């Protein structure tokens, strides 16, 4: 009778018991993982339903999906975005996200969708996408930066600054971005008096010299005298378009006449009569030389290069319209024949 009872102290029995328990745990883990995946997919589909709308012009409802369609459709979506056909790009991304079956691909496509909404100006939708990505991958540095851009565009600078802390924890240097948010919040504030703004803006310049161009632009709108106090002729290349388009009413002739570089610029512009050709900027010196020789129909045309992504734009920018970099604008000038009227301010 005793031999018929299970031998619980038998080593073989112990091994079998361990194997059975391991199998049970594996099955439970697999089932729970499958359940979580299905639930996550269901949540994602419910989340994406909020973004289906009449603006999506491509009909993908009856389009069968195959894995080899991912790359060409992604390229097509990017091409639509580059040409400004955001509604078509959005529709393709929504279609791909609903059919792709791995999380890393979903996250990448959702980020592209968020970027498209951002460039199209749908800030709330872009914010929702980025927040959903961060819920699933909280350590996504790029998406944290992009969410900060959305809050900045919405003038919600307090929320934008909240993004800085997790970026610091992840090892990012956010000093320049923090000063940029402080400056942007200050110049858009309606509660800070002008005199106080001027003082605080100058303080920001001391901490972050890379904001020089934006700060001079802001001060020319707030207090012309304060702006001329910080204009550095040695950095004239950074401001050449701003200075070129300044109206007579905003010129400080005492400062201009006492500096060869500034004198050259406004002699070439036609505001000063005494010849001067010592700016160190080739196009400007050529224009001044032409004026001295009697040709007074010359002008300067400007374009704006992003030093990060190397894209060129016809208008100046604070953030690059393409890669969203800050403090990356490089002014490029060339000589052209003057149009009938060029004496206007860019402000």
C-alpha cells in the first residue's frame, strides 16, 4: 500500500512537477500577453477613430493590406506631406497604423502622423498623437521634443517647459531650449510692461547669445534705442536683412555714421551720401561700389538657409519650417535690380 502512494521525495517527481509548473506559468504569461496585445490593439483602433474625418480624401476603406506595401505607401505619404497635401498623407498613415502588426512600426508611423498634423497646423490632434506615443514609450526623446514644439506653437509655454525635466533626466542638454521658451513667453506676454520686457530680454541675451537675432528683432519693436545699444557691427551679417529694411524713423545716425560697416550698409542703401566701402560683406561692398560709380538701381535680395537641414526658404524663421531647429537661420544675400519700392520694414 505504501508503494502505491506518490513518492513526493523522488527527484524525478520533483523535476516533473517543476516542468509542469513552468509550462503553466508559460501558458498563463502567453495568454496574458496575447490579451494585453489585443486590448492594446483595440485601444489603438478606438484612439485612431477620433482622427477619421472628411479631410482624408483617399479612399482606403476597401484596400487590402500586404506587408510589402509599407515602404512604398510610407514614401507616398511623405511625398504628399512635402507638397502640402496633408489630408492625403494623413489618410495613408492612418491606414498603415491600423494594419501594421508590430509595435515599433506603429510608434514610428504614429510619430510621422503627429508630425504631419503639426506641419498642417492641427495642433490639438498632433498633441494627442504625441501624448499617446509617450504613454506607450515614455522615454522617447524625439517625441518629447516634438510635443514641446506643439505647446510652443499653442503659446502654452508652461506646458512646454514641463517637457524639459524628463529630457534632462534622459541626459539631454536643454539650456538653449529653456532660454528660448523663456524669451518666447516673455515677448508674447500681455501682463509684463514694455520697460520690464526690455530689461528681461537683455538679461536673456547675456545668458544665451545665440538668441541675438531674435532679441534684436524684438527690441526694434519695443524700444529702438535699446535695440541699437546691443547691435554689434561685427555681427552685422546675422542682421543684414533686418538692418537693410529698417525705415528712416528707426535709424540711429550717430551710431551708423561712426561705424564703417554700418555706414557702408546705409550708403549702399542710399540713406547716406558720404561714400564708404568697408563692410567686409562682398555683396554689400559691390553694391556700395556700384553706387559710388553712379549706378543707383541696385538692391539686395535675401534667402534663409537652415544650417542644420540645409533647406533654403524665401522668408526668415525662428524655427526651421522643415526640421524645427532653433537658432539655425543663416541669412544669404545677393545683388539684384531694385524694385520700384523697397523702403519698408520687415516688422
